[in-house]
C-alpha cells in the first residue's frame, strides 16, 4: 500500500476499534433487541462522536459510519448537525445533505446529470431548510445560496421595484411556462408508473414528466384569474445536452408573438445524489400532505453569455420566496443564484423553478407545484397594473 492508504487504513481501524470498545462497554451485545436504549445513550455522548470519530476519521469520512453509529448520532441534534454539516465534494449548503454532491449546473455545453434511479425503499427523505446563515447570503429574512462570484445585497433586492407590470388577463397570456428539460420525471410509485426514456428518471409520457407539473401550475394560475401559455415542446430529447440552446428560440418566438407575456417560468425537477450513490428527496408536509419542496433559481451572466438584468429577476424571486415562506413554511428551499443565464436574459421576469427532486413521487411533486403556484400567483396578481 502507498503511505496515504496505510494512514487511512490505520485511522479507520482505530476508529472501528474505539467504537466496538465503547459499544461493548455500553452493553450493546450485538443483538437487535438491545439496540434502542444503547443507541440513545451513545447518541447523547458528544465527546464520543466528536473525539473518537471526528478526530480519528476526519470530517469527510463521518458519512461512512456504520448504520448503528449513524442511528446513534441521530438521537442527539448536536451530533446529527455535526454529521450533516460534512463538507461535500461540491459544497452546496442549500442541499444540507451528508456527503452530498448537488446536481451540476446543467448548461448547454457539457455533461448530463448523473445516473439517478433508485428503488423507492432506498431513497432518503430530507427537508432542506437552513439552520444558520453560514454559506448563504442573507437579508430580509431570506436565504440565498450564491453559486456565482457576483456580490449580492439580498435585503436591497427585496426592496427593489420591479420594472414591469402585467396587463389584464383579457389582453393576452401573462405567463409562459416552458420546460427546457421536459422529460424529467420522478420516482415511480403506486399507480404512477411510466416507460422511461433512459436510465435517468426521465420519460416521454406527458402524464408523468414536467408537462404534468406545468399543467398543474397552469390550472392553479388560471383558477386565480391569470392567463397562461404552456409550451409543450421537448427540448431534451433525443439529446439532453444543448437543451437550453433549443428552448431559447422558442421563448423568443413566444415573446415576439405575445407581447403581453411578462413572466417566464422554466419548470424543472432537481436531482440530489450523494457521492456514495444515495438518492435523496426534498420533502415537507403541508396540511398533512407529503409535499415536494421547491427551489427558485436565478441565472446571471457570471458564467457565460450576457444577462445585465439578472438583479431584476432576483427582485422578483425574493417576492415569491417571501410569499412561499409566509404561506407554506419549509416548502421552499433557499433560493439559488448561478453563474449561467438559463435563457433568463431573454426577458425580465424569468425564473427557473425546481419542483422536488428525482427522488420524490409524482404526487408529492404535484402538491408542491400547486403550493408554489398559489404563492407565486398571489405575487403575480399584485403586478397587474403595478407600474403602469
């Protein structure tokens, strides 16, 4: 073995030895019936985990603890917070997952998302909410994960007046819903089964992909008195890469044909998968219904392209986030600011909305879509004639 592997082997062996000794002293007995009381005792011992494990394994390897020790740590909020704050390979505090790799910025240029399928029983649930401000830009009671190198004054953004208003619904469509990654779908569950188009939880069946989520949003917006145009094109099939370069011209054509459109929502679902292959789903409960969390993403010109008005889109995002937090606490994940424009440079009032993750079920996602539409729709109604 190379020296570095000997060092790692020694640290792991010592950590396991300490754990076995501690469990033996506590009377673990290696029997299933004896687990619960001892796990609670072990979980309450911060010194054991923080010294015997953190010191020996190091932060990044805590996530590989045996199941019993991970269950023990869950008994103590302090210990579990320590485990879930492990720095991921690509740090993203918005995910707040142990040893997690957030999905990459899915631009027109590079890779597809990682292989994401998993059996429902293997998917881990998380409610992704920030516990402190570390890693975030904060202001006006909001959290923003800044994945760009641009400076952001979130409190100021929340105070900004929007530079546009909506015409009455009778004048024409006010909102465009589009799906750059139309075939994105969710984990099959119950009767929500579909024929996959590939191995990445995607399908061409409209009843189960993002078109179904867009339909649900359109229904809510329409019931609220808003006028919606829902694009039903497929831009990520048969080829996933380059989807934004294909959906962009469609947005431009709609804006040209319908000048009343002032809001463009590109609706997706996210993908959360740990470096160890664990699939996660972002879920909360709204009115006793299990509901997929949503995330609003604002693009910039920090990575490529030209997008001088991204701050105006951020101002709109803060209004929606505020209403989400007011109506449905824990439904919204922190907003994300990314370096790529995602076609948002084509129109002020453009946002990307992630409804759940690939680990969620369709029913959870539909519930999340309805809640988002109600909260966003309340903001949109307030824009009718606002700046006229």
